[in-house]
């Protein structure tokens, strides 16, 4: 990432890649907007070839999804996104991947994405961080897949199931969800109630923790965005 970047992003164009049913960028989007960025969303299943995407994009934010990188049903969309992210990184444009976005980034850069034999992580978790600019959390986790750190990338955080953050050139990826607000988690909990119950997780308790953590969670997202924009993760 260009060290001359300022955390004030007046008129910087941010392309948000998201699923139609899950488009909220939450605290991360709020942090970008507060710094003057302009956000435009494109749907993951409609993602065009890289040459057809907007040419004035100055930052890419790839959000989470209930998709699986290795699912043949979504391979065309995954490969289009992976190719776009590679081209974006090659151009030196900052890319931030969250959860599925991090998994696509790992895949695009030569890492492996697979189902976690232990079922992944759902709930509030701390991470083991090597970088003082990455708070240890707790963060919302909601994933059943894990990735390996791509060749040439720097692993910055982890949990018992696998890597939780890495940097690669202008890209930064996190498996956890710094963006999740209480409203977003409420929607996830309602839609995933059966999954939560199978794991012995009370949806109300999960959302109540999001409400209790709201101020601190927003602060952690702010810290991550600030470090990302100012190049703190560049190695």
C-alpha cells in the first residue's frame, strides 16, 4: 500500500463486493465513510470480468458470504472475483477481505480453502495477534471453512482453527467479522437459528453480547481500518 495514503479519503471510490442478501459493511463501512470515502456495491453473483468493472476504483472491500470457495455451483463467480482481486493487488490498489472475502483472497493468491473438520467458529472469539495494530477482540466469527496463508503473505493473527489475518502487498484479509453491528448479528441469528441451536448457542445471548460490545467493537473496526489505510500492515 502506498505509504502516502492519508486516513482522510475525500472522494475515494470504494467498490464493495457483497451478496445480495448480506450487503451491510457495518462498522467498517462507517469508518470508511467517516474518512470521506464513497461506497458503491456490486453483487458477487453479477461480478463482471475485471476489464468491465469500474476503472476509477481506489479501494476494494470484499465482504462475507454463506458461499464456499470450493463449491462447484459458485466456481464461475468465485474465479471472476479472484481474478479481479489479483489484478487489483497487482495494480497496487488496497483490498480488504472479510471472512469469505478473506477466503477468496487466500484462494486468489495460492492458498487453500477447505472445510474445517471441527466445524469452524460461531460466536465471540479472541484472536492471537502478532501485530499491535490488530486488536485481539473479541470478534464475531461465523464460518465453517478455513484457509491457509498464501505463499508470500505474512500471517498476522490466528486462532486454534487456523489463520485469522494476513497481509500481502496492498491486501489485508481477516477471517473474523470486525464489521458486524448488533442489527446485522440479529439478522444472522434469526436466519441461522437452527445452526446456533445445534451448536448449543442461544441466539439472544449472542445478540445481547453484540449490544454490550457495540462501542468497543466499533472502536476495534476503526483501529483496523485506520491501520489498513495508513499502510501499517504492509510488509
